[in-house]
């Protein structure tokens, strides 16, 4: 049996995440597409409030319980709801999973390990709205903010299990072989012919 790469709460190296999830090497929102340009998955890289560095990263991501409030992409000036930002909102139509990794130590920190990204889990898009935030130059700008719900998929929560089934329809085989979520074993994931 192959090694399971993504366990919620575990740390991973940036290069490993890129390779395993087949995403690019830069940006906070990274999209992996399947045949026909269909979104296979979205990977979000979030900076924890403790690791925020306004000289490099003006984003004001925050977590409150199971809700991630994620700032869209674009460091200078008003952000647009297009490109990578728009992809997040399309999850409800295309049912792709949104993987979230949180930075646990800045790359410029003394003794920073390679495995600096904590796998926070798979998230469900809830809503988006505009918020006034400072950009990289310190100027006020309109930023797109996304509310995402972490799916704590456990057998004791059938409502979340149902939501998880919808999200994994397009990526069932990948999650079945590569990702373990709290409360699941490979054998307990739903079968691939989910309605």
C-alpha cells in the first residue's frame, strides 16, 4: 500500500504539495485542471495570523472555529472577482475539493524546516464579499473575502458526510488513495458511484 500523503494536522513541504496535488509553484490560490479544463481541485495556501508578514503578504486570513475567512489573490490595488478568485466560487457548480494548507513558520525564519505547511483539511465554499483592507503598499483597497467551512468528516456527523460526498464526486479516486480525513479509513470512504 502506498504512503498516504495528506493527514489533517500534519506538516508538508511546499514541493511535495505541488507534486502530489499537481499545482503550480506560486500564488495563494492554485488550481489543478483535469481534461477539458474542468477544475480537478483548488489548493489554498493560507498564512496563519501568527506568521503574517505585511511587508510580503498583505492578506488578512483568519480562522474562527471551522470557518476560514480567506483573502483573495492580488497584493496591490483592488482585487477582481476573476481568475483564481472566481474559481473558489465555482465549487458549488463543479463539486471539486478545496484543500487548505496553513503556513506554520515563515521561510525566512531562522531554522525554518522544509515541512512548514500544515494540512488544515478539505473545505466547502460558503460565501464571498468585499472588505476594505490595506494592500502591500499600505493603501486602502477592496479585497475579496471568501468564507469557507472546514469539513470535519466524522461518522457521527451524517450531514457533513453528505456534503463531503458531493465534493469528492469529481475526485473520488484521488482522495480514496491519497488523503485520510479525521474519522475515516480508506475502507470507510463512500463508493465511487455516489449519487
